[in-house]
C-alpha cells in the first residue's frame, strides 16, 4: 500500500478532483459555458453517493428514533424571518479589495493564508485595526503581486431575490443561508400537530445559499450547498447532558459511514469565536488536503431563535410540559447538530482514496463502506461476445438489482479493466458469470479491497450480500 500521507497534499487533491470528474461523481457547474464559481453538479455516481449518505443519516437520526420529526421547509421565506434573527444586518464576512487589480478576498482568509497559523491568530474586528494589520504584514496580492488593500468592509452573504411582480421592498426575499430557521418558524406547527414529548428534535435535509466572497477548495466552500441539520429541543436545565449525548451520536455516525477518524478533531470554540447566542460550540474538523477545516458543528443555541421569532411575530413559541406535579410553560432550549453534506462527500473521498499495486500493476480504489458506495455490486459476463454468458449474467443482474437496487451491469472491456474501473469508483463486490456457471450455477465473487475471489452458488448470493451489505 502506498503511503498517501507522504503524498503532496496538492497532488492528492488534484487526483481526487480528477477522479471525481472522470468517473461521474462531481462536475463543474455550467461547465460548457465556462462554469460558475462556487457551484458544482453531482453526476450519476456522485448523486448515488450523496443519497446513500442521506439515507444513512436519516436511518441513524430519524427513522430509528421515536423523538425525531422530519421537515422539508421552503427555501424562500418571509424577509422578516431574516430580520428577526439578525441575518439581514449581521450575516457578513469582512471583504478586502486590492485597489490595483480589483482582486477580492475575505480579510481573515488573507491573514491566515499569509501566516499559515489558522485558528492561532487573534484577528481584530475593528476595520481600522484590520487595515493596520494588513499593512503591517505587507501581504502581497495573490493575483497581481503588488497591492494597495482597501479598508475591510462587511459583505452580506445572503442572496437576495424578488418574489412576485412587485418591485418594492415588500417583494424582497432571500435564498436561505441556512436550513435551521425553517425549523424554528415551524416549531409551533410541529408541536400543535404532533404533540411531541420533550426532549424532541426536528430534522431537515435541504439546500442553503451563501454568496461567498471567494468560494474555494472544490466542493468544500460553495455558494450553493446542502445541509443535514437537527434542532433538538430540551428543558433549559438539561442542555448539558443532551449536548454530550449528541456529541457521542455524531462521532458514532461519522465512524459508521467510513470517515477516517484519525483525521477528525474535536475543537472547542472559545468565548471570543462562538456565535453570540451560543454558550458552547464544538467544531468537528477534518484534515483535508488543503488543511484542517470544519466538517460538522454542534452548538448550544439556548432559546435565542425561538425568542427572537416570538418577539418579532407576536406568536407564543412555548412548550407546555405536562408533568406529574402540574404543567410548566417555558421556551425550550436548543442543541443543534449540523452536518455539511458536500463536505461529507469530500471527506469520504479523501478518507477512502487508496493507491496500491495488484498483479504488478498500479491501482487506484475507493475503500468506501459498502452501504455508502454508489454501486454495491457489479455483474459481468466473463466474455461479452458469448451470448449464453451474457444472457445468464443479465438475468442475474436483474435479480440482484431488484433486491439491492444500486447494482450495475458492466461488460465494457476485458475483465481486468472492469475490475480496475469498479475499484476506482468504490464498488465493493464484482460478480462474474463464466463457463463454469453454465454447468454448476455458481459464480465468482471478487472483493474490492483485497482482490480476493471466492466461488458461490447463485442461490446463495442474496443471503450472502444481505449479510455483507447490512
């Protein structure tokens, strides 16, 4: 096995990006027109991979529980939602502009890239002090070399749009920058319709949009992204034990989907760096080829969101807790586990990318967990020009596909090339119908990671794969 830790990070990232396009995982958005920065399209295999991740997340955090309710809120919301939460005024990053070439960058990213000490530099929040820091470090413009940096200004990252035929301000809406607020504004609807017992959660998977100043690092920092989020409502006095519980649940799920846990770091966010409404936040950071960056977050949001929406809307967003000693009315506090789906895809590609030599030939393969891999099984005839082998393999393909869904038929090229292709896209098992199969109703099953092969009866395949793919 080649030691990928010794591979240059830039080289590894280029290999992953190349594989993602070549094999149909991820394409540049609007590529035939030159692309659109910060947008990517998921190809056939990338879509299957994303759906498998979402299915695993839903199974773990929704379908196997009795205290979780699923939601699918609208992307467009009343503008007052975002005014109430402070997004209209404060959802911003500090923007600096090179006045010689008009290159734009986030102030914090410019500083941290220069110092190469991400998370270790205390950054001022005052624009005047930020400008003094820029000038003092004498940071060159990445685009033009020479530079004259502007004073940083706050750049709101929400994408505004107009709703309806009116052009006045009442028609303004925003493409939601997070999925969480769709949950909070539906809190009362869920409580009134479902009568949940506290603690309970509301979960959602959906798109969010951020007008990033400089989207970067492939699918890591995007303008259109997908989130998997939970708002878990608890008694105010019980937030700490629930926070620890969700920390363990997140770690358990990460390991179950095949993330490299040696690359995971739990980072406690300090007082100066947390959101103002949070009394505690943990970032689960991952060692990407371009650095250790946030993958997931776990935040204690208190009653900030429900209280702000209650004040702004005039609605009572409370919970009536019917206890043995009578009823208690309060605004629940919230624990928020937040998962970036696109970042999960990238972290899984990094975790599973492997290079080795098999049969004296170099090989690339993705060691994806079988339940996450786009295709579970590939079915092939040993030779594509033998009608009886092709017919039998297609019949077997139909049986396996009806049982396991994500199964592919592959007769392109010789058997060795098929193995290499299926290895590279992470297919854990290849089933080959050969001449012996016509005689004894058995097939060869090849294992992706080891290349080992075993002979199995066709009648035993379904029970065999049910065990392997569980």
